C-alpha cells in the first residue's frame, strides 16, 4: 500500500498542489485571500510521517522494499511493455512542455501585474505532466 502510494502520480499531484498553495499563501499573502495562507507544517508533518514509516515497511516487506532513488519511481521499467509505456508517456510530456513553456512565458510577460502567476503556471504544468503520465498508464493497463 505504501509503495503504491509513493509510486502513484496522484500522490505527486497532491504534493505539487500543496506546495504551490503553501508558496503562494506564504510569499504573496498580501495579494491572496486569508484562507489561502496555510502553515507549511500542514503538508510537512504527513510527509515526515510517511518518510518515518518507510523503514518499518522495508522490515515487514524485505522482498519489495522502497529504495531511495534519483530516478522517479514512475520510471519503473520492469519489462519491455513498461519501457514502451514510459517512452510514450515521456514523449507526450515532452511535447506538452515544448508547447506550454512558450505560452507560459508569454502569459507571464503579458500579465506581469499578477506576481504569483509564475507559481500558478508551474503548478498547472507540474500537475498536467503527471496527469498525462497517469492517463497514458491507465490507457494501456
């Protein structure tokens, strides 16, 4: 269960959304409503608890441990089918970024009076990247 949670793109989407909302609330508090100002510990404590549970999970499941890696856990290429799926998803994400980065730059330049717009664009692009991967995974699974 814990390994599936860490490998889920939805977990990363929640992390990106949480970190983005916390950044906007903490750094641009004069520009956003008061309810958007959230204490970073709201997201930090659950993450620390999950990290503390990993050694316990690894002791109980020595045949399937969670290992710290530099490469994202989504890039699990156990067989040729997963390699093909990862290739297709990565290609779609690359195309998405090739099209969305120039649009994001133009939006940031045009709406320069909104100081937190770059963070919102990063949040949207990060969430979209994981959604593209997740839909690609669901399409062929």
